[in-house]
C-alpha cells in the first residue's frame, strides 16, 4: 500500500455561492474511488508555510476583487512566500477564480507569484465568469477530482 499524499485546498469563500464552489472542490477530491489522497482544506488566515511545504499538490480558490485576487489569498502569499521559496519548487497546483468580470488580472497575479515560487501549473485555470451558474459547482468538483486522481496516479 502506498503512502497517502496530501492535496491542500486554500480558498477564500466569502459568500454562499463561493462556499458551494469550495465544497464541490473538496467533494470531488474526496471521491470514493480515490484512496491514497488526504484532502486538507485551510482558510487563508489559517494557512502557514509549513502547511504548504507538507502538501504534495495545491488548489487555490479565490474571488476576483477589483480585478485582483482576494486580499486574504494575497495575504497567504505575502506571509508564506519566503518560507516556501526553494522548499516547494515544482509544487503541482491548480486554481479557480470566481470572477464577476473576466478574471484576467487575478489569473495574471496568481501566475506571477507562483512563477516566482517555481510552482508547476498542472491544469488550465478555472475562471468562472459573470453571473453565478450551477455549472461552476460542477466544474469545481471536476477540478478537485482531477487533481486528487492525478496526484494518486503519480501524474502530478
């Protein structure tokens, strides 16, 4: 039996709809077919460098705020960047954005910071644009499932 790997989900979910998206990502990652992945969720303010270092892969969830990532997600990067630098190079990650507009600035900011950390984006970012749609929940569930299954299979 192989050792369990850890998928860390760090997400800012300030509304009912973003909470549904987060729960869907967690549910997808906890699919009953996946046996060797432990899924951990941490709210941004509880996330520390050691949590990130201990993970085998990460999903970041954020809202688009004023054309940028949520301040609490930026805070995670501000507090954890130097503690993770050189210790998490190659970290496989994916992210989703709940964007009222287009999500471009949020995507660019996350990709810029994670490039500095030398993390490895393993899936096209999920940008959920415009009015809220139930499809966003399904997409987040698929993202969680895909990340956990890929981690278990050793693909990422």
